[in-house]
């Protein structure tokens, strides 16, 4: 406004202004350093810290184009899985029937969790990269074929939420939606008690 075409005076041109440049470098540098340090503390707690001892462990597998969750069954142990055993209809998780620990494993298309109880999710993938994303929980972790990657968090509220796939994984990527149901502890136990082992489906 001051130096507009019709205004009085001329703009001053200067080539260097050390104090101005130092100011607009140092102030953002300090602000960014504070943000990096503060987020680093949170990152380390979430990503490097072990989940609490009472955490529920769930095995989750991404496939084109759906999510599968596995619970260890009454023996509390996950049985062996083998990608060569995967059959889309009869054994999508690839459970190995030769392993006794696999015979009581429960497999669900919906992820069931407990409000207030930490959960450790072991992520696997069949075929291609996916990304396990629950927007409401601010939880996101890629799934990589051949690797088991872990993420843990604490659902705080009962209700239904959505799992999205956040990695373009093929033609059906847009439809790769899963459901998370967060129960009270009693409702979760009741749900689990109703499930049949994946390897012995209803007659
Ligand atoms: Cu996907």
C-alpha cells in the first residue's frame, strides 16, 4: 500500500540483511527443534516401548481385499501359520493343522477388542503391502508380506469403528474395509466363548 504505483516514495532495495535472515532462521529452528523433541518422546513410547504385560495379543492379516483377526483360543498360544496353507475359503489365515496349538485358534473377519485393555496387534500380509489404519484411534502401520510387524494401543471407548487400508494395494483397495468392535471386558469374553475354532467349523 505504501509503495503502490500512485503512492509516494520508492521501495528500498537491499541485498543482504543479516539480522533479518538470522531472525527468520533461528526462530523457526527453535520452534521445530521443540516439536521434534516433544514428538520424539511420544514416538518412542508408542513405537519402541513394549506393550503393557496385560495386553491382549491379536494376530491380524491383510489380504486382497479384507482383514482377518486371529485369537489364540483356550490354550493362550497362537498356532503355526504357513502361507502355503492359505485357502481363501477354508483356511484364509493359513493355520497349520499339524500344530496342536493352531487347532483351537479363533479367526474373525471383525477385530474385537476390550475397552481400557491394551492390545498388541501383530500384523502380517498376504501377497502385497497393505496398511492397517484405524483413523479414530490415530493408529497406522504398514503390513509387509514375509514380516510380522507390531503396533500396540489402548482402545478407550466401547463402540464400532472402521479399519481402512491406507496403502494402494490393488483394484479393490477402496473396498478394503474392516470393522473394529470395542467391548466391555465381560462382553468380549462372551463373544470369544461363542466362537468356534477356525479349523473345526460348524458341522
Ligand atoms: Cu490393502
